[in-house]
């Protein structure tokens, strides 16, 4: 997500070298567009106190991806924060590898490493294993689904104890 770009701007991490993450074989970009709720993440500095976090994607005419990341800061009713980086598909054979640009000229790695067949749940990760996002089309997922997604994240080499569950306001 654009959040990965922010992390990149904050400085380069020197994590142990791990093999590059495998992306999903293919992403239908039009189907992937729309709103995704951030269910859990290893947060970047700007999203540490995020509540009601939503990442929205829209395909631009030039093939880039307009991204809007919104959340409430530090509380369910905290001030609304909004960021609008631009995504670029860097692997058009799969559409699963993007670069997110938060500030020119820096672009951060953004890999769709899991996507269910119904396009309802996804995991976005980075080769550096520094940030990860579990996203879903709904603000709430079953504990069974969450545990399965958590296992996937762990198996990629992430430190699970760094993962933060993002609180979402129940819909009335």
C-alpha cells in the first residue's frame, strides 16, 4: 500500500536477506479495484494508531492505480487522515506486483501474495518482511479466516508478534 512508501521514505531497513515473496499467479485488476478494509497490519509510522482503515483502488486510464488510504487517528472517532499515493503495475504478466509512489521519485514494493478466489480477502506484503497488510472487503472476518491468513503471513517469514489488528466501527 502507499503506506509501504511512507516506510521507504522513513529510511531503508536492513533486514536479514530472505528470498523474494511469491505473488499470486494472476490478478484481475478491475475486479481487485474498490474498497479493502485493513483487518491487520505491521504498521508503518503513519498508521500506528489507525482505526477504521480503508484502502481504496481505482484504475486510471493510463493503467496506473489511484489509491486512497483513509483512517481515523488514535480512536474510532479520531481525526480523519487521508493519503493518496499512486500505484503502478510493474509485472503486467500477473498484475500482482506493484510499486506505490507516495512522493516522487521513490516507489515502494507492493506484492499481492494471497488473494482468495472470490476477491474477498488478500494479503499485501513486501520482500523486506517489514510491513504487511491483511485486507478484506468487509471490516470483519471470521476468526477461522483470520487465523488462516495469520498462518500465511507467518509462513512468509514475518514476525507475527508485530501484527496489529485494526479496530473498525461496527456498521449501524
